[in-house]
C-alpha cells in the first residue's frame, strides 16, 4: 500500500457532531433572518392638501369585519367579491361587497352591499344595492368614476332552473342626494 504524500487531516471526515453544528448554524441564520426584515413596501403617496391624495392614503373598509343583513341559518355568510373606491366624493373610500350564504350545494342568491367606516370603527352597511331576496347572482362588480358597475344574473320565471340564469342586467349605481340611484345602460336582456 502506498502512503499519501499529504498527512491525513482529521477534519475531512464527517462525524455526527459536524452535522449537528451545521444544522445549528443554519437554524440560527433562519431565525435571525425572520427577525430582521425590511420595512413593507408601499405605493401610497405622502398626504397632501387635495382629496385625491387623502383618498389614496385612507383605508377602505374590510368586509371581513362587517355584519351583513343576510339570513343564512346554520351556515355563515361569505364575501365572494369586493371593490373599493370613493363613491360619495368625500375623499374616503367605501367598499362594495358581494355576499351570499356558504351553501353546500346549489347557487345561493347574492346580496350587494356598500360599506363605510370611520378610521377606528367597525365597517357598517350603509346601502343594499341588490337584496338576496331578489334571488339573483352578481357575477361582476367594479367602481369607476364614483359609480358602482355590476353584472346581475337573474331568472325570467320560477320555472327556470336555478343553475342557469336567463336574464343579464348591467346596472350602475351612483350616489345622488343622499341615496344610491340605480340606472341601466340598456334594458335587461336574455343571457
């Protein structure tokens, strides 16, 4: 057997203590990295004198914290869609939420609600734009130019299966004289 020209080095053989030291060092690095995080990034502008800037920095009401006027029996109400924007021109955003009961089967009817909140208070429902009692589904919502735009699917008669709405409306709601006024760009049409 030929002897190595370089003497055998003890640290080239791994032992359990080496793996333990490596695992401990790695755990320390992970723990320290979770403590020292950079500040969260934000796209909000610094507050300024105009209401558009105030709107950008105000927080919209969170529908998860609201109590909705919908009866769901043993199941809970769920928010399925939401949109936020300033609807009344006061510089503070409102939230529009589509809510229905978390039914295990079928297509539960939707309610469309407008939420507002003071900076420190719980969001509250200030308007019902679509009532669940109307037995319709809100398939889309958006807020543009202080208007709520929606797509509402309904049924022409009780004989139409609840899986397959046959009427499609595209209403708009706008805040006028202390209430939301509904208008439709075109008459209801079959889907």
